[in-house]
């Protein structure tokens, strides 16, 4: 599974993305439309962390990681102050973690699925 093959630091950034998205960065009424899964599903991934099955494209685990990271990297915009509250590393580090996860999963590009 790509998640398990990431460094611990990158795994932590993935988890921070999941938390940032579920903590209200996207309104309830648009959550499932933008992410393709419900907020409850993403919250379940956080509770089960790091036992998330992300190997199969379009599985809940894959969609939670891919779509939350895509939103953080390319969708929502956080002020530097908001970023510092939610993330332990820079936006570039989060983007690199996303690219690493995609590469390990055999994906050539990201984006909402």
C-alpha cells in the first residue's frame, strides 16, 4: 500500500491533510460533491490511522487520501496563520508528500477522483 511505504514524516502530513479537511475547511453541503466521499468516511480513516487501505483506486482509503491532499495542495487556500495551526511542515513539503504517495501507488497524476 502506498501509505505504508511513505516515510513517517510524509504519513503524518497525509494525516494532517485528512484532519484539516474534516475539521471544517469544506462545508457539509459541498463535502461529498468535492471529495466523492462523506465527512464520516474520512473521519473513520482518521480513527483507523494508520490502518488505511489505499491500494485500490476509488476505494474509500484511496479517495480519502487523494482527494483531501488534492484539496489542500490545489483547492482550498489557507492563510499562513491557518497553515501553521494545521500543519507541521510547509505547503511544498505537503505537495511533495502527495507526489510521493501518488508515485508509490503507480499514479502518474493527482486530482479529484
